[in-house]
C-alpha cells in the first residue's frame, strides 16, 4: 500500500523527492501517512478534496483482501 500511495503522490507533485510515506499498524487498522512539500499540498488534496478522496478510494479498493482497514492521512 505504501508504494501505491507514494507512486500516486509523486505523479501529482512538482517535487517528487519530498514525498514521504510512513505506515503505522494498529490493532484493527493500518494508517498510511503521506507528507509532501508545503507548496505541493494543494495538488495532493485537490479542489474540495477530490484528489485526496480518490487516493483513499484507490487504496481502499486495493486493500479489500486485507483483514485490516487502511486509512490514508495527508499531513
């Protein structure tokens, strides 16, 4: 999942080297945290959060086989 989020984010931003993806495992879910350069945050979130919502939808679809819920947080 981390590689998927990283690939999508790097495709969207102007400074792909600044993209950082970390994973935290909790008892019932996996939290994937995405951090980008402050100048690129708008490109990852999109208008009214449409791109962020699309990223979360893709990750949710990719994690269907997993036992845990996957949450994407944009920092």
